[in-house]
C-alpha cells in the first residue's frame, strides 16, 4: 500500500438517528442500494489510519435530510441534528474531521437559517443534492440560498441523488407529485448510472440558468470526476448558442472551461481510473490542480476503498510527483487550509 498522505473530500457519516430516519421514511434501501451502510467514528478513523488519510471532510449522502416531499418540519429537525452531530465531531477531532453542512431544501427559509447557524458552528462548506425532490440546483426557487452562499464564499459539495420526473412539469417539483426515476432499477441501483446522469443535469442547469455567473464567490466540488459532464459539455453549451427560443444563459466553451478551472473541483471517488479521469483531463482540459481525493466511505466499504487505490496509483504513476501530491493532498490542503505538518 502506498504511503502517500491524502485528504478525503468525499466521505459520509451516518449517525444512528439518521439511519433510523431513513428506515422510517422508506429509505431502508437508499437509491436502490442493498441497505443503509453501517458507520461509526471508530470505524471511520480505522479506515483513515490504514490508508494514510490525514483528514476527512464529512457529509450526509443521498437522499439528504429532506426525506419526504412537503414534510418540512421533519427535514428541518433532521438537518439540525445531523449538523450538530458532525460539528461536535469536528470540535473533538479538528485535525481529523471537517464537514459540509446539510440544508433542508426545498424548505428555503429554513435552509437560510440553517446555513447561517452551520457556518457559525464551523462548517467547512455546504452540501446539497443535485436535485431536491425534483427541484434542480439552478432553479430560481433556490436563488436566495445561492445568494447567501455567495455572500459567505461557500464551498459547495454537490452530491448526486435519484433523478426525478414531474408529470405536470417543473411546477410539480418539490411536491408529492414528484416521481423518482431509475429506468433500470431491477438491475442497477441508481448510483451506478443515474447518479452520474443527474450530476450532468445539475451542472448543465447551473450553467444554463446563469447561476454560475450570478454567484461568482461559490466554489463547486463535483464528485465522481464530474459524472458524465465531460462528454456532454460541448453539447449543452452548444445547444444554448444554437437553439432559439429557450430560456438559457449563453456560454462559449472557452469561458465555461475557464470558470471550471477556477471555481470547480472534481473528486476521484469510485471508478475514476483507469479511464474516467481522462475525460476531464484530456478530453475537456481540466487541470490536475482541480482534482481531489475521495473515498465515498462507508457507501464504498473499507476494503473497496483500499482496492480503488490500486488503479488510482497505477493511473497516476506517470504524472509528475508534484501533480500526484496535489491530487491526493495538496489541492484539498490549500482549499480547506489544512496544515501540511
């Protein structure tokens, strides 16, 4: 096993009360996965120590804290409890753990309150799902939240979730009318394909809605090497400049890539190597200084996290040593102001 040090920017925590909330609200098999994984502080630290992970930036994974459409009160309480739990964990172990705070979207006003409180308590950033009951990031209904994040120069970790369909159109998003979509659910849980597609929907909407341009102080962290963003980037940017009559923000590819190389980061969780990373680096032109290490623990069990390091180390062996250090540690250390000593 390599002795390289790492900072893990894509790692999750699941306190018992959160597991219980998932199971009580129809998410005992979240996004079609076999079960809610076990998690403990001790097990997480053991995994980190074994794999030379200096620090983990924790977050709640899909389906987030708003578990049932229109059940705002329960979501507000769950977001507060999870943020208080992980804030305490960071206070007790500040050199080992940081965290992205969860918000109870689509409850916007409550999310604004929670955002302020979480940042006051020491959150390193905010985590949002690609969509919240069918309302995608970039929707104007979330503008107040993006304004607040922009004011605070927030680091926004976007985690994919199940794609959604609203029979009556986007007006039905956020209500009990919304339907989760996984066309191959009998064969594949949503994280296999749908998470990567929903990442692309979200990123496309952030650009085409003008959100990325209107809120220039937000730094975006995108998991799984951007999902399927690289092969469809030219398509959705080109569409905005060719098709008439659509309410979309126009971008040139060069302008979009400049923004992505300045304000976006992409983590290497999952099957980033030996092929997927090439779509970002060689295909799109994203620099290695935008890469971050991610384990996706515990949804990726500790043995699998270790196994993923083998193709990762193999895929980076021809990189310059300074670039490997950046991707594993240095980029995140700079972003989160982690002491290198």
